[in-house]
C-alpha cells in the first residue's frame, strides 16, 4: 500500500468501502513487474474494516487503539459491511410529530434520522 501513497493510518480515514475493494482488485490485476500484488477476499475485508474503525475513532475524537481493533476484528468487518449497505448519502425520513403514547418509537426515529445526517467534520449528528 505504501507504493500507492498510503504510508500511515491517517491516510485511510474516510476511505470508502467500495473504493478499497476497487483499488485492491485493480492492484491484483496488475502484473507483478508493474506493482501488482494479490489480495484475497479476507485481506480486502480486513482493510475495509480497519478503514471503518479508524474513521469511526477519528470522528468520535478517540485514539487509534490497534489493540482494540485486533481484539474485535471480525466485529469491525461486520460493522463496515453494514455501514456500506446503509449508504451514507441518503438521509432517513424525518421523525413524526412527538406523541407521548409512543415516545419510544419517536425517540428511535430521531436517533436514526440524526445518525443519517453527517456534520461538517464527517461525524453523524447523533
């Protein structure tokens, strides 16, 4: 990855899930004498999960604790997949007007709505 200009962890913050797959598949298709390398499905998913983890930690102002990532690596693979399926470009529907009879559904809808909107720093408003 260093040959492609990615030399530090901060270089992959906000890296899109599909862009990671695209780059690694392109590198896998290159001949070895032109910088080609083989990346299997597992390596692609691990890099996608690492990028998701670092982006999430950065948005929340937390340190990049790689030991934490290593302990739950499979969980972060799932989070990255789910996040890519949701599609951050679409905002959820605005919540209904508040009614005390079903406040718990309303509360959940507010959280989902705020989670679908990204602020100036790239962090969800939730």
